């Protein structure tokens, strides 16, 4: 995060030793370390909450998309079945139109005139 090398840490330590003093320096370092730890934990917690919320939104979106795809598949199957029924009806109608109906003249020839 910060680009602090060893020479910078030595300078910071010497300034802290001169400003705070040797008696209070260990206590001050512990206090600063505690605050830094708390800040890091709070940032990590916030990041986890945001990531989980984003993940939950993605899952909700995916479930919504899956339900839409299922509905589309059902509609497709219904339309295919309706198309098949329509083709069957058309074929039956065409066969009825193309097949000649028995005429009355052929029946009169086979009967005996009495």
C-alpha cells in the first residue's frame, strides 16, 4: 500500500524516539498497532459485506435468467406441438380433398332395375 523501505522506517523510529521518549515509546507503538489492526479489520469486514452483497445480486440475477430460459423453453415446446398439430390437420384436410368421393352413378349401375 505504502512504499516505505527500511531507511524510512529507521528515520520514523528515531523521530518517534526523540519526540515521544524512551519510556512512552513501547506503549505508543502498542496503541498505534491496535488502532491499525482495528482499522484493517473494519475495512476487511466492509469489503466482505460488499462482496457478499454483490454475490447475492449476481445469484438473484442468475436465478431470474434461469427462470426466463425455462419459460422460453416451455413456450418453444408448446409452439412446436401446436405446429405439429396444425401440420397433421392440414395433411388430413388435403387427403380428404384429394380423395374422390364415391359418386351416385356408380351405385346406380350396380343395382338391378326391377
